């Protein structure tokens, strides 16, 4: 057994197969991947890693398994899945995951081949576990996969509390231990026991507040856009393959950007925090559906058209369109009057938060500071934005829509 001091859960005892997995290179790599990608450019203390988070998920999984009375090999498999659930992450966590998926067809939770080979696979087999079974649990499959990846999973419980702790933003603070204690399995379905509608709602509220404040803060989004564009160029201009990129850590990735002439400027901007600025920050109601639903190739064509009309280099325009708002937590199951019900059928708060998510949604067009005016006007024309003042230079500019998330503590425009 190994006891590790954690900033969120205090002392975490790691034993059995999880203890041996902890020292494998695949898990140790997570020490070098920031949990929140470029969010440290907004919140300087957000330097916690996927390794810390994996320990937290392991701890909460152990608590949940004890509460549910699950022991033996079943429990050990879930504990292994918890400690391994993030080994498929690429550098900067989710920031460049879509780029990697376009080139490899894999998201971070598709880890079958990562578990099958190498030291991780050896450790699992030595303890009598089939790597494919653990990979299925990480993907949320099976009765107990819900604990690792589901609407009420321990992954979500840990990252909300951990991200709030390390950013100093209080909105993600939830009663995670109550959530764990109130979990129950009924007919193979993970649900919250009776009287816990407010407990389930707390997950929704925390996520709804953390999204604009941390995960989609406009500076984080701009840095994410630069990382994505830099990644595409790196794959085109260097000998870095998508498979090699997927196994890099944050430092490896930055070195590769610096060493490639076509991406060195991106590395400089990210290192010096000399980011692009917002040229457009438009509400959902002002953006045509064709733009909201545009695929990757269409967005790149839009960027080229905006750059052409603005008379700037194509690399100086980034258009970022978030997915349409969704709320998977609203599908959580709770027991009400002896019946299992979906939270969105029981809670009036769900509809209100879904409306808030639509109001918070923004299309972002980013460019170097000196080009924001000309790029903003070009983007308004090319994208067909139906706005009176979607163009922005600084927060508070007359005609600029201002929202709560633009005034949160952290970096300015």
C-alpha cells in the first residue's frame, strides 16, 4: 500500500493492482499534462495535472464501491479503470482532442490498444484482469462502467471540486461525498436514492457555472484555438505523426512547436501569453444555423474567406464555434416516490439552466490585436451575422454585448 497526500481528498491509500499501475510510464506521463489545458493563462494556480485527478477519481471510486458493497475482482477492475481512465489524453487535455480524433479516430477514452500492450497490459494480466475489460469500463460500458463514465460518475465529481480548488473559483464546489454516499444500483442502473433531487441538481448548477467562468472563459478559448491551429500545422509540416502526438506530454508538444519553423510563432505566443484577441463575440441568436453546425472543413473555408476579405494572412483568423449546448447530467436518475425518474423530468431547474447555457453560448472569431477591427467587419459579412455590435475590441466597448462571464476574475481580453 502507498499513502499519498492530496490537496482535495487529503490522504489517499493506493493498493493492489492500482498501486502497481501507478508507477507505469503511461500513468506517470499524466504528471506532465495539465488538467485544464491552457486555463492557467487565466487562473495562474490552475497547474494541477491529470495524475492528481486520476488519484482523486480512484479515491472516489473506492468510496463508492465500499458504499455499494462491491468487493473482490469486480471492485479491483473498477479501481484499475479509475486510475487508468485518463491515460488516453493527449497534450493539453481536451484542448487539441478534436484534432487528434480527426487524424486517429480516437478520443481519450478509447484506450483498448494502450492497455493491451506495454507495461500497463503486463500489470493487468499479472493480476488476472483482461485489458479489454478494463478498457470497456473506462468507456462506461457495463453495469459498473457507469461509476467511471456516466451521468453520475466519480470522474465528474472529482474534476469539478478539483478545478474549483485550483482555480479559486467556488462554483464547482459540490458535496461530492454526499453524492457518493447516496448512490445505489437498481436493476443494474446507477441512481441517487430518494430525497436527492437537490443533490443531483448541484452537479448541473456547478457545471453550468464553471463552463463560462473556467472551461470556456474567452481567454481559454482563444488559447485553445491557437493550440488547435498549431497542432494542424505541426502535423502537416513536421515528421510528428498523430500517433506520436497522442502520446506526447505538454513539454514535448511545446518543444515540437518551437522546433518546427511553421509553428514556432504559435509556441512564442502561447509561451509569452501574447494571444490573439476577440474580433467577434456573437450570441447564438445572431449566428446562422449553417455556421453553428458547420463541420471542420467548412469552418476552415470560412476562415479563408474572412482573411481574404480582411486582407490578412489566413493564419491570422481563427473561428471557434462551440457545440450546441447540452447537459448530460440532466439524464441522471433519481428515486422519487419510489420510482426511478430522469432528473430533467423532475427538476424545474434543468429547463432554466438549459436556457442559461443558450444565453452563455458565444461564437468567437480571433485575430492579432491590430487586426481585430478589420477581421471583425469581414467576419460579420462573410458569416452573415445578424448583429448590431457583435464586434468587440475591449470589454465595455459601446454596442458590445457584455455578460457575467466576461467580468469574472482572471485575464482580460
